């Protein structure tokens, strides 16, 4: 699903032990005339990059790193570094899933030379997602709420996407949507809590509201189940977020490139 193409929080880098977003859930279609495999595995490796909006981070240089990738999927369960999802209903067009997902740090204050004393940690969310698929078009609506007690925030994600075939067996995925985040989650991501205030950094509470995003995924088969994938996403911070004393830029771009091998069992 294109919703999992980009992992909020640079999940793969964190899996590498680097502590930070971005990877791909590669879906390899079965050859024509063959039954879809009952079990699908993907392994891969790639490089991610992200530009932090925090004051004190390089304006022209992105934070980068390498990541490993491993995932598993069958008709009712999918597990990868972004989430574990259980399908409770699926009729081919409508899918309802329950999920548990880490919230990896996409914006880590430790990357800032000015606000490195702020402390943010990975949290764990639980939630549900409704997806509608018609042909090559997808719409999804999901909810996530913190169950780890570290953020105690909530998020609703609405997005739509389309997958387009390309010459040579490739595909281009485009998506757009918005996150709705409550004040607790917004402040944890982009604000300053009262006990973190100092003379040059007043406390700042981010009000609840919507944050739009857009992304793309480009994939091309190389040989057999091996595929090269490029993915990118940009999040646009609205005025209520950009007014935070720790935010210097409104656009948060991230990207990754990787090689992924997918295989299945029957």
C-alpha cells in the first residue's frame, strides 16, 4: 500500500541503530497466470535523506544514512519497520485494519546545534485504517493514538493516491493528503514544553490542526523479484507550527533510494 511507502520518522535508519525515516513496502505482483503467493517476504537496503525544519540544522544539507529492510505479508497480516497491521475485513476493494506502529523521530532536536538539549523519544501508537481501492486509485483514512505514554497524542491521516504504469514494467505512485494532529502530538513534534523553556526559547504550544503532505514513489524491476525504488515526500508546516521558536523552515522534505528483493511462498 502506498500509504506505507514513506515511513514517518525515518524508520529504516532507526532500524539500523542510527535513531531516525524513510523506506518502502515493496509489493511484487505474481506473473500472469500464476496464483498469488500466500506468503510474501521483502528484504532490501537503501539510503535515506531528510531536511530538518529545526533552527540550528544545516539549511542546505540533509541528514542522511543507510538502512536495511525486511518485511512479511500474508492475506491477513503485514509486518515491516513502519507497523504491524492485521486485516479484519477485506473484500478486494474495502480493507479495514488494526495496527500497532512506532512513531519514529523524523525531527530530532539532537540534530540542532541550538536546541540539542530538547529530548524526544520514539513512541508506540495503536489505531485502525480504512482503505478503499478502485482500479489504480486508493483512498485511506487512519487513526493512531499513543499507547506508550511518551506523547499521549492523537493523529488522523487522510490520503489519496494513484499508481500509474510506466514503460519497461515500472510504476509511478503519486499521493497527497493531510495529517490532523492534536495539541499534545503537535507540541511534541514541533513545540516547546513549559519545562523546556529558556531565555531565548519561550514555551510554545502547537494548536491542533491539519498539516498537508504530498509524495511519490518510482519503482522499476531489475531482474526476477529485484526492484529499484525511489520515494520522496514533503510535509508543509502551517502557520501555527511555523510560529514555533524552534522552527526555521516550513517544508520538511525526505527521500530514499533502495534495492528490494521480494519473494513468496505458497
